[in-house]
C-alpha cells in the first residue's frame, strides 16, 4: 500500500482541535507541551478552549494548524504507519516538512507563528481580499483575473481542484472578480474571512522578511519526499525547500497538480493528518479512485488503525 500524509492549511481550525488526540496519545500530548514551551504560553489551552476569535487570528491559527497536524502524525509514526510521500496545503507544508525530518518541531512552530504575524502586517500595509470561486473552468478564471486586474492585483492563489479556485489581490480588484464570476454563472462565489491577500504579490514584503527568519533555522534534506505547493513535485534538498517556502508566500498553491503528481507516483491512499476534512473533499473531486482517510480525533484514529491493520 502506497500512503501519502497530507496536512491541512488555514481554514481548518476549530476550538477543541487536537484535544481528543491528547487524551488518547502520550505522543500527541508531548507535541502540545513542546508548543507551549516554544511559544512561551499555554498555547494548547487556546487550541482546546478558545476563545474562537483569538484562535482565528492568523498569528494563532497557523501554529495551531501545524501543532495539531504534528501531534496527529506522531500517533501514526508510533503505530508504524509510514507515508511514502508528504505534502501540505499552504501553512500545512510546514507540517509536512516536520514529518519528513527537514525541520524540527520547535522551529516549525515558532516559524509559522512569525509567518502569521508577517502576513497580518502585510495585510495592514497593503489591504487585500480573497475569493473562492466554484464551478468555472480555468479559462474563465484567467479571463476574470485579466479583467479585474485593471483595478489592482487579482491573481490565482489556490488551484484546489478543477472547479474550485481561490483568487487573491487588492480589495477593489477582488470585488470586480466577484461580479464577473457571478455574471459567468459560477455555482458559488465566496469571500473568505482573511486578514490579507495571501499567495499574491501583495505578500512580497512578508516573503522577504520571512527569508531572514528562515535563514536562522536549520533546514535539512528531507528523509521522505515532500511535494511542494509552488512546484507540485518533490523537493529533495534543503535549498529547494528553503526557496519553495519563500516563494509560497506570493505564489499559487498548486494543490490539484500536486495530488495528480502523487497519484502518478503510485500513491493510492491519502491520510489527511490534522484538523478537518477539507483536503479529503478536494481530493475526491480530483480523483474518485483514491482512498481518503483523516486523523483528527478518537473516532478517526480508530478508523485509521482499523484500516491499516486489515
């Protein structure tokens, strides 16, 4: 059986994330303890008890997503379930890099908290917006971006699956994009509740500041192949990983292309490791033949162990 672990990104967070995992796994508990120590406060309590308005702040959401994912992965590792390849959606790529042995847990946690702060600050300096568009083809999306860009930046941020794309850019341009997408008959046009235009050129100042933060940590060649958002293929060296993390801030998340690449390499089972089931939903739209599992609580843990023990 060829397994991939995939790690969720921002938007999958919820109050209580990881709490059940800690109650059944000493390994998961130790990850949250590491997070508390690395961040210097009871971060675990924020994940488990909220308040929600604090948890959904980018500076908190990003480490919360990563900590929960790493805690879940520690359980798979302890149980002897080893992926052949890993990938993460946006900030989830940091979870994937920890799983691959390229970045330490402590460095990942502190780095993504800084990443969240830099992205928030970039959003204040250059206010932006994001928009999910469902039900239009790639040509229509490109046309929308071209037309909306007459009033600022409007670019594709996430290529999630064939009919779900996220746009990012200046507030006015994204407003125009919403009008154009509605006119073209999109099934859904959903403004996202975010603090900036993530994965667009408006994040370039944040990307440059992140570069200096990345230079401070040790990045190693991965022990497990990591499919990056930027290239939608394996990054095999520390330099490739470093470059991909910096570019990712202002570049497209090529999720569909990355999943198709992993399937072409023989992956048949994808385990969404961490909060939520967003990625499994996307993957089923990308390829109905692949097996999808998730691990975020006691029930899903029992399902995973049952599947892998048969």
